C-alpha cells in the first residue's frame, strides 16, 4: 500500500477539486468523518498511486496537491461511524465520488462490493462490508475549466415568445442519417447543423434536455440487460454525463451550448435535485451516503435507519440542510456561469419546498434561488408534484417560477378523447389557467402547457393505444401510468385501416392546435412533430434502443404532420393575442369590445346551460387582437389579428355563426378536418358562418381596421 502522507495545507473552499495552474486544491464536506483520505489514481484509472490524509477545519476536509493537473483521477474514502440505526453509514472500504466532481469517467461495474453492508446477510444493512469497491468504481477527474466562448451570449428569449422542445441527447440524434456516425447519440451530434437546422425550421426557441448530469444504470436494469435511458439516477450534480460525449470531454458539452446559442436556441436542463442514485437503505454506497448520510438525506424521525422517501426512488435529498442547499446552489451557478445554460426544469420540484409542515413556497432554497444574481436571468420550471402528502402543487410555486401544468395535459387529453363535461375546464386551460395562477400574482406564461412529455405516451401513441404496453421493461406491464386519457380511435396499436389512420391524424392536429393557441408557454415533446412512436410503451425510462430513439425516415403522412407543426408555431409567433403575459378580464371596453368572448355555435354568448351541455360539447372563443395588454421594446402597443377559435368536440359537423365584422373579413387559417390541417379554401375570406367538422378545431383571423392605440386607450 502506498505511503499515506498528509496533503500540503490547502484551503477549505471552494468545495471540489480546483486547479490553479500549479496544483489542485481538494475540499470535501463531512460533519461526521473522523478521517478523510484522498485517493489519486494513474491516468488510465487503474492503479492507485497515492493516498493522502486531508486536514480539516470545521466540517470541511481539504488539502493541496502540488503538481496536480487537469486529467488527474481521484476519489475519497471516509472513515467514521457505521451505525445505520442512527443514520450513520461511513465505510472506508468504499471509494466515493466527490459530490462536486466536474467530470466522472469510467463506468460503474456492479458488484456486491459497492454496498456498505454484506448483501444477503441476515441482518441486512445492519451488517458491515469490508469488501473494497475501488476496482469497479468510476473516477472523479480534475477539469480545466478554460474554454473559448468567443462572442457567445444567452438568447434570453422572452417568456411570451418561448416554445420548449423536450429532447434526449441520444434519442434525438442516434438515428439521424445526416449526423456523422461518430457523433450520433452525443452532444456533438445535437450541435451538428442537421439537428440545429431542424429545430430552427421547426420554430422552437429552447431545447429542454432530459438529464445530462452524470448518472448510473440501476443494478436491477443491468441484470435485465437494460439501461437507465432517461438518466433520473444522478451520481454527480456538476459533471456532464460523458456517455454522451463523442470526445470524452466536458468541453464537448460547452461546444454544444455554444452551437445551440448561435442557432438562437436556449438550453434548459432537466435536473434531479430531489434524490440520488444510492436508493433506499439497501442501496449502494457510492457518494453522499458514505460521506455524511444524515446531512444529505431526509431520514425518518422514528427510524433513522430508513429514508423519508417522497420521490418513489428510495431516498430524498435533505433540501433544508445547509450543505444540501449549498450543493444545489453551487451546482445551479456552475451550470449557468461555467456551462452557459439558460434554465432548469426541476424534477419532482415539490421536494425542494418541503418543510416540517409540508410544502412551503417560502422555503429557504426558494429564497436562496430568488436572491441569487447569477440565477436572476435564467428560466426556472418546476415539475410541481412529488409522491408525499400534499405533493400536487400546480399553481403553488412562488413568483419567478413556471410550472409544468398537469391540469392542462389532463383536460386537453380528456376533451379530445371524447370524455363529457370538460368544456368549462378546457376554456380555463385555453386562457392560461387563470384559476390556478392569477390569484397568486402569477402570469399566463408561468403555465407550461403540454399534452405529452417523456413520461407517458408520445402523441402518436396517445391516439393509437387505449392501454400501455410496457412488457419490454421487465416489470410484467405493472409500471407506468394506467389512466392515460388516451383513445385509440377504434383499433389498438398499428393498423392498416385508413379510416382509423385518418382519424388519428386529425386527433394529433386537434391536440397540437389546442396547445399552440392556448395562453401559456407551450412545450412540444421531441419527435411528436414527426409522429414518433414507442409502440405503446408509456414508461420508456429503460429503453435505450429504437423504442425511444427518433426515426427520421419520413413518409408522406409524417412529413405532412411536420409541416403542420411548423405552420402552427409560425402562426403563434405573429399573433400577440396568443402570447399574452396578462390574463383576460372579459369586460367590455368603451367600445363594447372584450379581450375575449365565449360564443355558442349560433353566435350568441355562452350561457351556463351551454357550458354544462352533455357530451364533449362545442364553443367558440373570440380573442381580441388589439387588446393584448402587451407592448413592444419601444413601449408601443403590441397588436395583431383577432383570433377566432372554433372547437367542435361532437361527432357531427357543426356550423358556427361568425361574429360581426369589426375589421376585415374572417380568414380561415387552420382546419383540422383536412389532411393538411389547412382550410379547403385557404386564405379566402368568409362571412356568415363556417362549418367545423366533427371532432375538429378551426382557427380564423380578422385584421382590425381600427387604430390599435385608439382602441387600447378607449
């Protein structure tokens, strides 16, 4: 065994491994350690070449290694109490990952040595393992942070103009025929011109990436021959996952961000600060558990041996503990300052605000984020639920946060699936969900509207499958959501029935059109624009294969859908009435014009009886184009066409009486009953009435002949 000298005196800050051009400073937090050893390895990661005892000040263990340099590989061993019944799980036989590691190289090879206890022992995790796991552990790597960003600048797309595109680095690029083979499935592939050009033409403004923090493949999945494809199994909150790096470097991630920015696209990261890859009390000891278990994790008050699990993953990070608040804040600042990302989508974000009495919108972590100048300009998006009591918090997050609106998804799906009684709620979702956000001082743009995301059916599968088909996941189809509000249009799965296929395509257009004419911030699931299918699998978290990867071979039907989505997004971008940042008030102005009016098919205002009509129902929404409440960069009123949204959820065509003209004639723009989604007489003015097909939506516009400034000041 190599000699164990003390490291030369260093500094207890910053945490992690910091290269200064002459050596490397190492610092690690542990409030329970009795001794911490820094293990340094050969550049190939094999042989341990030095082991150094670190000094400590307070709860930080630190040391300086002269001559240390980028590329050096290291890990920690933490000596301290192993008393699981008290929540203490130190075990120096386990090489541990630095929570602040900037790069993690090598794969985790599963073995019993990774567990702090003896697997199979009668007393389970109360036993103590002396097996050494170093041979099968990844290594932390010292990183040179320098990178030539050139004139890179964040696009800073206003919320009202934002269109999210949720994507997976590998899934988006793995099968793209125009991406160089060596770049497929990587950051370089995502940054390549064929992909950025597709996104640019599509019209989205932000790429919302599924987790790219370093993660591990669950032991159970590996035994089944599967992988953790989605990446919600974090091993490092500062390190980009290098399985997505063609070059094996952190710099490739930065180059991707730079290229996406050059294409006008923001980069949003899906981050998992609610749990880690270490699982429950029977999980492995890879990092935080062996460093300071009780500081990093929420333990049950009545039984500290076990975790207070409100995530469904076995553990929950202790987000009220100062060390965890610091970890999350340092991680967020790192990805903004060093990696230039533009925002974050927080997985199971209710966890971040949990206190002794449940969810608290004034929780310390939220306050820390709110006052931080580095994070002031970035987008913050919550997945506003977890699995604990009171965990569903849609509309409950503090100002400055947007939220995935699960109520929007459920309502829109239910209405177009033909479920009765959803017409009143559909109207609220079209209006930015004012019932959820307005009284809390929020904006319509705080509602991130979506119909499909990674977790659940794709758009194609939503209209093709009545039931989930997750047999390939190895859980006997027990996993995944059972209540999907899907409708297969008359046949389960793939079919050659042209009537069924035509109805499915219309349903896709209905769902997409609803999404892009609703107030709020739209999110499009990557691949929905080309009809991507997962063959009925609504929980593809472990399907790192063609089930999840995008198929870029477009037939006529898929190309037609892509063209339609492009037109929808382009239409939204030129209609200020659909991108409001203030809610409708519905009151008439001095000229008797309302910013929104709800109409029966006969042209009369909706009545209580009409709102409660049996069956899916029908309605019209007239959105005024010059009462948007918006101004441009010069402070001038931001106005456009008035938009008429005609919704027919019934099984028969329905004529709608058009509102009286206050400007030019009504011009049909979209009609989902046609295969192209365009009106049969596109661009031709219409008067009197317009027939909306069965289970269809039509969009018409009218240019105002009034002076917008006069109309706004009336």
